[in-house]
């Protein structure tokens, strides 16, 4: 009976529905045997919570989530969402230059956690600016007038850059600002799992790691084919999608780890961890 129960087990995998991870999930779901996987969709902040509470087993999750609970999590080695410079989908829209935002309200997306911490570091450490950051559900078609700037992530950020709003003449890419001031890549998300939650699913987890390795490799080789299937293909051109994916690092090497450690250091100094 116990063996039958184990046979029915599925690995619950968090799925972020943004364009940045579309290539990986496209290959996973179309070229791998997913009969033992259950994909659970959610924005980064929601999946962070679900991973923490055991509602999903493994997920691409905010790097700040890992840093805040690194004793509880294990990393799926060699996988991340990072960039060395421009990332394209973590964007600050502002009515004023960043140096003139001191003391002013800035709205941040409720979908994100890492990018909010990154914005605090950029403001306070790099520009000596302190802003009143407020979490909100931000919609591109109706940006509230209560703030001077807005932090957007994911597909909303891509759309905002594509369809420039004359009211917000200053557009800052947070990955670019981080690299400008540190010379290092920034890691936005890591594939992680709770150490104590996957013991009973160790075999499934190892199988998933193998599938993820294969999917990552296949995705990098097939951006053109994948772009034709992207939900954003009517908003971004094929070349724009491919260029976007090419500026993302899906691996996690020594230089990415160095950038993550600096992010940890700055976060601790600001009392954010």
C-alpha cells in the first residue's frame, strides 16, 4: 500500500508565467515526460510563500527568499535567472531623474520581492536617495498619480518599455544599474527546494534536475522556434523576444555567486535580511 502511494506521488513544481522562463517551461512541458510532475502557476511573491509552506516542492524562487531562509533551502545547482547588465524586465518608470526622487513616493509591484530589495539598495547605497516605497497592484493602463515612479517586473515591464509613456520619460533597468555600480551580474531567482520537504520525493527530484538540465540546454538552442509559441509574440517581435532571452543568464556560475553574496551583504547592511 505504501509503495502504491509513493507511485502516485507527483513533484509539485512552481511555474512563473513570465516570458523570462517561458523557454525553459516550454521545453519541460513539451519534450519531457511530465506524468510525475504537477505545475503550479504563480507570480514570484506567491510562489515564495507556497515554497515556504510546502505547497510546492521545487520552484524558481526570488533570490531574496533564498537568502532570508538559506538554512532551509537547497539550490538546484547551475540554474538561475540572472543578467550581466540589462535584464529588460525589472524596470523603474519615473517622472524625474533617480537623483531627484529623494523623499518621494514610489510604488512597487506586489508580484515581486527581490526587485524591491534591489531597488532599495540602488536608491540608498548607490544614489543616497531615500524613498517611500509602497507595494501596490500596478496596472499599465491605469497608473495611479500618487507616485513619482513605479517599479514593474516581468511581462508588464517588457510592455512598458515597448509602449513608452511620455509622462514617464526616465526608464531605468535595475540590472543595468546594479552592474554599473558593482561590475557583477545580478541573480533575480534561483531554482530551490526545502531540504526537509523533498526527502520522500528524492528520486523524483533527481529526475527533475536531469530534465531541467536538458530543458535549459535545449531552450538555449531553440529560441527561434520557442519565440513562435510565446504568449508575447503579438506584443514583441520574434527578434525582440530572442534578444531578451539572450541577455538572461540561465546558469549559475562563480561570478553569479559573487554577485549574490554582494547582494546579501548590502541587504544585511540595510536591515532587509
